[in-house]
């Protein structure tokens, strides 16, 4: 098979089977949207969980919304298709519902996911995200993915992409860090004014080593007032701003708790989203989030 420079490494930082089990629990609870990425190095485990539930008849592929992301070392146009195919193979799928450019900048292609020079600085590639986008557009045209989007794009980068001459497919979402300590008010307004949805990552403040958002006295006060958990308040914060939200949990009780909040009557469409990440808490390299898309959510058209 074609050699892809950024071959996945097996970091072994999530307990064996942990990701697969959490995917299965989440599907049973009702989650339908899974936020994955090559960089999380657990797409194979996710794929096992999904396949097992499809085989069991618990869910149908067409009712799932599977997202993956193009890593920075694969921004060169010639590498994009192979990178996408590699994620598909690991996930055991023949198409993705959404493929995101993980970051707007490209890194030197090769074995390392994070290529660094002797000063420990990331080695960039000479790629331009507009060219990378063209290769991603080809994935839609060939049916490997149904829609494409971006992540970690600021206002200027998104504007440049939207103004690209001969743009064939608009980004459907911009996945960005977003929570009460980083509300992203202006960027959200900009995205929404251009019909680009916003997806909030790190909505609970991240795992260990992250922020202590859930312990924030204001969040705690609001939670007590409404008889909700702090996590539920943080999730609802995004839903009420029309922002899709992808909190992570590998814990069955918390997977359910997060989902229950998202299933409330006032939360419509794509915004009834929840996330879950299958990775050991302290490691950033093995993440996966899943968000349920309700049966009534708009489906993306087939290419
Ligand atoms: N595009 C990008 O660049 C990025 C995207 N992401 C995506 O966003 C997702 C979410 O971000 P993430 O960094 O994981 O951080 P989150 O803000 O989702 O926080 C996750 C942490 O919260 C805990 N948690 C989850 N639910 C609850 C609850 N109900 N009560 C108490 N604690 C809870 C989890 O522990 P436990 O699992 O034990 O429940 C975990 O430690 C990632 O999984 C990834 O898919 C993240 C970073 C960057
Ligand atoms: O999604 C993400 C999680 O982990 C990666 C490695 O740290 C990040 O770069 C990325 O934004």
C-alpha cells in the first residue's frame, strides 16, 4: 500500500479496550456523532466499537456521524487522500461524514507527528492551507467524505478560505477551543454570519492538566441553582449559543450524564451534541470525541 509518512504510532496510552467499550456504551446511550482524528491514535479501537454495534443491529451506519481530521504532516496535496484513506481503514468505514483540517498550518512530512528541529521548534512545511483545501475538496468529489471543515482557524484564516477563488466546497464547521474562559464571541459571530457552524472543543476545560472550569464557583452556583452538574452547565452554555459541543468522557456514568443534558427538549438539531474522548486522562495524543446527532438532525447531502 501507499506509504504515508505520518504512519500511526501505537502509543498505548489508553487501556486496551477502553476506547472500544466507551464507544459501545455511547452508542447504546444514543450518541451518534464521533469526533475522531488521526492524531488521537485510536481510530482502530473506535472502528471496532462502531462495527460491533452495527453488526449487533444497535445502529446503522447511515445514522452515525463520523468525523476525522487531517493531521498537519499531511498537508501536502499528494498526501491528503492517503491520509484520509488511512483513517477510513482504521475506522473500518467507506466514507466519513465530515473531514476537518486539524490545524491551518502544515508540518514537515515524515515519521514524526510533531517534527522538531534541534531547538525543539516545530518544522513547518511550505504548504498553503488553500492548496490543502483543494485536495480535501477532491475527497468530497470522489465520495470518500461527505463534507469538509476546518479546526483551529482564526477569523483571518477562515475569511481567506471563504474568499478562495474557485472554492468548490465551503467549510461546514470550524472546530475551536471554546468555554466560559474562552468564549470566542467574535469568532463565533463571524462564523455564524458566514454560515459556518462552530464546534466547541475542550468545553469542560480539558482533562487533568487542563483548566478547573468545573470547580469554578460561578459554574458551581449555577449548577446548584438548576440541580445540574457543572459539566451539564458547561455543555448547555454552548447549546444555548447555537454552538455544537463535544465534551469527552470514557466513564459510562458521565457519558450518560452528558447525554441526558443534550437530550433535553429545548436542544435542537446538531447542537444536541456530546462528546467523549477515549484516552488516558493525562495524554493528549489519543483522543476521540463522539457527539450524538439526533434522528431529526439534517443529513448532509451525498456528493
Ligand atoms: N480540534 C482540536 O484541535 C481539538 C479537538 N479536541 C476534541 O474535543 C474533545 C473534548 O476536549 P477534551 O480535551 O477531551 O476536554 P473536555 O473539556 O471534554 O474535558 C474532558 C474531561 O472532563 C471529564 N468529564 C467528562 N464528563 C464529565 C462529567 N460529566 N463530570 C465530570 N467530569 C467529566 C473527562 O473525564 P472522564 O473521561 O474520566 O469522564 C475528562 O477528564 C476531545 O476529545 C477532542 O475530540 C480537543 C482538543 C483539541
Ligand atoms: O486535537 C488535538 C488534541 O491533541 C493534539 C496534540 O496535542 C492537538 O494538537 C490537537 O489540537
